[in-house]
């Protein structure tokens, strides 16, 4: 049914029609008509963040933990530009976001008006698609189309830029019967012939490995993946973004692969004869030196994004389609063929994998005097494993230790910035996760440098009574920067030491939260339990070993099977080039 309403009213009506319950934003002059409509209704809850970057990260956390489209509302000019980091992050990690931005009136566009910027031009490389709506009659179609584009195919962020006069203008609103984009038709079903060829290759494999990524989670294909992996008996590894798609407690799980992945995962990828890549994109943190990446293997690549096929690594069979659909078809073909793995070859392959696994590449030297960061994550995991827990992270060493030592059994429990590596992601993401799951335990595993980039969102947590826990591994350094400077730049620690750190306990109290500090391993369990039981935002200042490095590590520019294993006995000097100069 058509109804006459203003552009601002249309925005709220479209959000309601899309089932939106939460909107993360920050008001400003160019979006006040929309905020006036927010004031008049109660169906959609607006969450006032303290910075527009935080709004997008919060929407990302909300989206990733629920599978819904995250929604953002910001004003023109600096409001839009502040959101760009979050939009770029969502684009890299395939997170569906609809970001509505205000714009100066249409007659002022291009006049350098107050708080004007070319939002469409600025956000074009940071979004999946964007719109500038100059006619109120186009607004209903564009708003619904934005949700379709954001959520379908490879998910991503979409910007809808609305001039202020369009928000005031009146037009006819009607929810489109078909909200699809005129030309955007992502391919969801894989080519049957290629699927059959892939299954035949998988069945004949002697040394196979499943290599999975965030596309599995986005497609809701985790259960299908588990069925396929268990049916074959093949080993499986995952990227940072794919953690939780396969249970970490399962014997077939090799751990994460890549720059800080396990020895067994990286060697299995290197020595496999058939690589089954599902919903991952062969990024540089996985491949290492591309010309040395698993040179003897046949590679199968399934991805919803056709541009990802053969983009970084040449594959033998590329299948464009939604992972859930393709795996469903693969399972059907496997059963039709009555396929059976080569049991003798597979037994030999597992024997080799167990040899690599016996290296215990995640081992570290424990201490009774100082908290090792790995130990801190292990204890955090052990003391929360029976809880309904969601983990977000900032970016750096703590992020990699969390990926290595916190074991995820289910998808959508792990929220981290993978592709862009955005420091400051974790705290606002935790705000979004906690809004979506008010009764759950939400923990941001953080570094003391990274978390300060968006620390103001503690105010948001306080305002909305969100009991998020910020678990800081405080080594007083930008830890990953310091590690690279130590290993690759001759120990010249240029600007990586964090001087003048705040007292995080007092800072928590200033935000009407609770601060906890722990300095000794013997006190750690009690302090973590105290943190869990507090029904307020908590900043946990965990003082850890300043000199600890994150291993395994593949130095940039090296093949993915040339790892530094740190305390396990590898000669670090031999693992690094003589000049210590490698591409970042």
C-alpha cells in the first residue's frame, strides 16, 4: 500500500520493513530529520556511540554474531569520513552493513558547503556499492535495494547518502515487491560438471586437506562442512576468519594456518596433493611466497565471488557459488558415486601429520613469576568454556594468541578484524555483540595500545548497561610492531613502546565500570572469575611478559612452510634473511 511520507519517515519505514531492531549512530545537522523520526517511534532501538568508526565496528560485531545486516546512521562530512575505516574493514571481511549518511541539500552539493564531502567518491573503494539519492521518489527503492546488495552474494557494506532536503521532501512510500538490484545477480549454484570433477579429484586424493575461510560462516555452511569433513576423514584447517566453522576439539582439526598458524596446518597445506579451498581467498597471510605455495598440489576453489578465482593463486577447478549450495551438491555427488577415500594412503598421510603435530608448535616457556600471554588466554578459555561466550579482539599479538589458544566449537562466536587489521575494532564490536546477545558473556581480548584507539566506547557500554569485559594483555608495547622490529629490523624499537599509559583500573572506574589488575600467574584464575561475575563493564589489566613473541611465525616473503618456532628449538637467526629486509 502506498503512503505519502517524508524522506526521513521513509528511512524509518524501510528499516522496519527490513526487520531492523538496532541502529548504531551519531547525530549531526544533516541527519536531524531522521533523528526526529527516531524520537517518535520505539520499534527500532538507536545506540548512541561516541565516534562514527565505533558505530560501524559495533554494527559489524552485531552482524557477525547474528548473521543479520548491521545498520549505521551518521551525518555528513566528518561523520561520513569517520565511518570510512569501519566500512573498509567490513568490505575486506565481507560483513553486510547498510550505512545511511546525511548530505548537504542538493543545491549545495559541490559548493564546499559546511560539513560537505564527496561521500560517494570517498567511500566507493571502501564499499560494495553506494548511492546518492537526489529524488525522494527513488528513496524507497534504494533503501531496500541496499539491504539486498549488502546481504547477497559476497556480503559487504553499502552506503546510502541522503541530502537533507530529500529527507524533508514528501513522496509516496511503498515497499518494493522485488528489492533486487537490476543488474546484480550473484551466482549461487555451482557448475554441476565442475562439482563432479572436484568430487572425483577429492575422492582420488592421497594427501588431501580442507582449507576453509569466513565464506563458510557467511553462507551458514558450518554443519554441511562438518558432515563433508567427517565423511571423508580428511584433515581440515582454517583461516583467521573461519575459526569456529569446524570444532577445534575434533581430531581432524589442524588448527589455524598462515603467518601465525600451526606447524602441522602449514606443512599439510604445503605437502598436500589435493587442496579443497572453501570460502577463502588465498590472501598473502596464508600463502606466504606465492610461487612456493603448495607447488605440487591440485587446487579446488569454491567462492561466491567470481573475481577471487585465480586472483592470487592459480587453481585447477574453480567453482563460483554459495558454499552451502556447493557443499550440498558435493555431498550428493559423493554419495551418488559411492565414493570411498583411499584408506591406506590416508592412514599414511595422518601418520605424517601426527609427526608434524608432535612438534607442538604452540609450546612456550611457562613462568611462576610473570604472566605469559599464552597462559592468560588459556586460562581465560578454560574458565569460560562452559559459558555462553562471544570473543572480539583488537589487532596485534593478542589477536593471534587468542586465535591460537581460545578454542572455538561453533561459528559466529569469534569477531576479529582480519583483512584490514583495524586496531580499535574489538571494543565497539563487543558493544554490538552485547546488544545482540544481552544475556551472554562478551569479552574483548585486547592490547593496551590497540584498545585506546576506541576507548571512548566504554561510555557507550556504560550508558546502555552493557557488561562487556575488556581483557587487556598489557605488555606496554605495540607488541606485533615490536616483534617485527626485533626479528626483522635489528632490534631498533622505533616508536613502539607505549609510554604514559593510563591507569586502566582508574579509567574503568571513571567510566562507571570495574577495573581489575593482575600481575602474578597465581592470582590469575581468581581475577578472571571476578571479572566474569561482575555485572558491569570491566577493564581487566593483565600485565604480561613484555618480551614474549608470537610463534609460529612465517616471515614476510618466505614460503608458508618456513616457520620460526621460537622456543621449540628453531634457530631464529637462520630463519631470517641476512639483511633482515623483507616485504611487509
